[in-house]
């Protein structure tokens, strides 16, 4: 991950200064925000938030992200109709990642899939009997697989 900093964000924000002071942002002023379905624990997507996106998320109850490619804010569902209604927001122990528990309406992924994490599974749960890419010759001790 890029080096983290607690410097002032580049875009103006109305985020509570006490919250802003705790955040460890990437060099471009962003934090990864993991969206998770609140009642099932399903991991839906990863987006990026700066201070203002976090402020908007906390105050509107709808997920607002910063688009790194378009360099603008976007509210999940405004164009797709696939809304994310915020249930809770937590900061991880290092203060560099957000967990946003949401009630997802429709697809979370821009491809139209429910989640962004179901199309390219690299390793299946060992209880399924599949070893995935970590086989006997992987160099990883069996006890660590």
C-alpha cells in the first residue's frame, strides 16, 4: 500500500476535525472503504474515500466515494439505482481502512454482479475440498494453507 500520512486532505471537507485527526490517509489523501452487507457479512466492494466522502457518508446515510479515475465524488446508486444504505461505519485498528456496513439494494459491482469478489476466486475454502492455487508444491507448509 502507498505510504500513509495524516496530513490535511487536498480537498476541502466538513468532516469532524476529531475524526479527521485520527485518519491515516494514502499519499493522495484517500482511505480504502470496504462495503459489507450488514446482515450477512458478505463483502461487496472496495471504494475510496477522502475526508469529504466520509463526511457525506456519515451525514447522509448513503455511501459516497471518491472516483480516482474521474476525480469526482459519486454516490452509490445515483446512476445505477443500486443503493448502499449505511448501517455503520468503523475505522480499523491502524486508522487506515474503513469498514462500511450497508444494506445493499441491487448489484454492488459495476459489472452488475452482486459483489466484486465472486468472479475471480484464487483460493476456495479448504472445507470445499478445493486447494486452489496453493497445492502441495506451493512452498507453503500444509499447516499454513
